[in-house]
C-alpha cells in the first residue's frame, strides 16, 4: 500500500488501533498472571507478582528503547529511499538487543536476592517474588526481542499482522496460566513460565515474516556505526522511560504504601497498578502507532501532515481517557471483586474507594505520553526526555512526597493526578516553544531543518516508499 494512495485519517487509524490493541494485550499478560495467582495461590502471592512487575516493565522498556529508536531511523531512511541503510540499522539493533538481553539475564541471576529485596519484598512475599522472577529470567531475551519485532513489523507496513501475533501470544498465556497454576499447581513459577513461553512463540513468527518474501525491512550485514547506535538510544530513551515509569511508579508506591498504610494496601495498589498499566500503555499505543507515519513524513519534510497526525492522536487520547475514567468510576467494585476473596469485605471496599481516586489521573496522562511520543518521532529527544523523566520519576516523586506530607497515607492515591497535571504544564510549554521556533523560521523565510542524517550533510533523496499490506 502506498501512503499517498489512501486518506491520512484512514492510515492513522490503520496504524493506531493495532498498536493500542497490542499494548492492551501486553498489559494483560501480567494482569492475567495476577488473576490466576490470586485465585490459585493467595493474596500474598498476588502482591509478590506486583512487586516483581517493575522488572518486567524494565525488560519491556529496554525493548522499546531500541525498538522505537530503530524504527524511527528506519522509517526516516525509507522516507528518503535508503533501503540498504534501513536494513543495516535494523540488523545492528537486533544484535545489540540480543546482547543486552543476555547481560540482563546473567546480572539478575547472580543478584536475584538483593534485587527482590530492593523491589520491596517482605518476609511474606520474598519466596513468591524469587520464584516468579527466576521463572521469567530464562525468557528475558523473548521479552526484549518480541516487542522489538512487533514495532518493526508495524513500521514494515503490517500493523494488523503484528496485532494477530500479539493476540495469539495472549491466548497462549491464558491457556498456559490455567494449566500451570490451576491444574499443575506450579504456583507463581508456573505463571512466570506461561508468560515467558507466550513471549517466545511470537518471536519466531515475526522472524518468519522478516525472512519471507513480503517483507520490505530485511536483515543485512551491519555496517557497525556506534554514532547511529547512540542516535537510536537518544531517540528511544524517552519512550523507554515512559514504559519504565510504570515500573518506577509501582516501586515508589509499594515502598510508600508499606511504610504509611501496610501490606494490605499493597494488595489494593496491585489491582490499581494493573488498570493504570492498561491506561498508560493505551496512550503509548497511540504514541507508538503514529510514530512510523510521523517519522516517514518527517523524513519527507512534510511538516503539515505531521501536525495533522498530532491533532488526530490528541483527539483519540481524549476519547480513550474519558472512556477509561468513566469505566473505572463505575466498575471499580466489580474489578476489585475479581482479585480479592469475599471474606475480605473491608479490603474490598477500601480498594474500590482508592481506585476511584487514582483514576482521576487517567484524564491527563495521555496528553503527556502522546506529547513525548511526538517529540520522539520528529527527532527532538531532549524535549521528549524532559516529559518522560518528569512524569515518570522527578515530578512524581515530588508529588508523592508532598501529598504524603499534607494528607498522610491518603495522599498517596492523589499523587498521580498532581504529578500528571504538573507535567502537562511542562508539555504545553515545550509544544508552544517548538511552535514559536517554527513560526520564526517561516517568518524569516527559512526552511525547517530536516531529520538528522548519520552522514553529515547528506539528507538523501525523498523517493516515495511503497508499503505492502
């Protein structure tokens, strides 16, 4: 399919919806583990799965870092008609990602006990957390390569195929979770192995695509370019931090809740964290869905189309945010009942109450995530990094400390809304500054700078790219 042969809005939805659905499915992996562990093992085991979830977020964040950085460069190269360079960048990314995944596996295997304690495991959850993380470690390479391939398949022009593969992995995860936890009684380790296998199978399906006749993006002998590797990291860092921020949030909240509320509060937050992950990853799906399109048109220096795509993404964000907020306000008690047994009535009521407070932040988070993603797609990594670091680490930490100081343990649940609101102000300032810079360039009669190229001064051609699909 040629990008120019179909309406921009249709192309937008063609790329965004598969990306959003894929993000939902990725978020459901851990959520499904939690549901089976809560029913098949215990509430303490459920808390342990939540405690380990920042490590899973870390694996995905590493994958996204390389995937988004590489797909942005690949899409820009293809927009310039440089197919060989695109394939070389893709192959270099694959080799580096595999090496990083091996390093992570070795380091975590040697230091699993300190890592679990750092994540917040207590005496009641220590063994559960160890078993879960050790069952995931052999599949760390799958977590990293699976999402890398999923992103590049979409950039290759096959977003629906990527969604089908991710959906298949989710179905496999559900089946294996039931067998390993409920039938074979392998406990939390069974849930971890089920998730690992469900990540491994898509890797081989994506490889079959890239080695098949339909692929435009292929493997080629890499031309080792460490400057380009640095460029990949710089571009993808903010998107990686957006994913990692969910894990950092869980880590900070677990420690704060254990100190000011107690272990029962961790169970409440585990349920909230699952839904928060789905909402944040939905917004990340919009951001990552438009990235190949924006980067392609940015490579062609068609800045008007880039801005139109940004408007479409903001409209989609408003719709998703409103739906998520209303669903959480109305269905909080129903969701809590899925995870917490009937005997714990007080915990059920408390969890539903704080869940509704937390859900106010869902109305704001999308603007920050999509804003950061847009800056990434047009190769403005500094602005993107400021937003990601702000909402995921710096501002959130300050908001959490401030709300606890003012309202005690109850303030923990209001901290995300305060943090996202403060970060939105920064996002708007950065967007306004970029718009002002572009307006000055037009007024002065200048041409906005095109994308950076690894070869100094060589912007390449702007040949049309025909995408299959």
